[in-house]
C-alpha cells in the first residue's frame, strides 16, 4: 500500500515535505484523520510559505470529502495561499478542490485581488 511505503520513506527522510504531502493525501483519501492531522501539523511546522498553505488546503479538501467539517479549513488555507500569491491560477483545475462552495468562495476572493 502507498501509505506504508510513504511512511517508511518518511522514517528515513522526515524533512521531505513532498513525501509528507503525498502521505497526507493518501491518508486523507482513505479518511485516516489522525495521520492526516499529524502530517498537516508537521508540514506547517516546516514551512509557512503560501505554497505549503495551498498543499495543506488540498489535504483538507480531500479530507472534507469524508468529513465536511474540514471544508472550512480547506477554504481558510486556500485563501491564505492565494493572498500570499500562490494558487490563484491553479485552484480551478485542481481535482482535489471539488466542492462548489470552495470554488465559489475563492473566485470571490480572487476577484477582490485583481
């Protein structure tokens, strides 16, 4: 399973944010909330860059497919990413941002940035 391989890789390379992101996404896709939240905490500890916020928003959006209470977190981090200059040109085509209220809210915010 992909999550097991990624977990093993993270043991050897704990500072690789790309591995942690993929692990978080895999765990989110199967609804493993505890592992997802731990990965998010670590991602945010390692970086507060707009790109990181965008990636955290993706993870929360996927988790929001299983538990709707995480959709607001996805929106919040996506707003931060866009306000920081990252993701404005990508979120429309990002398959992880499926739910309409997220797209509508970000479109409204994006209009205010132009």
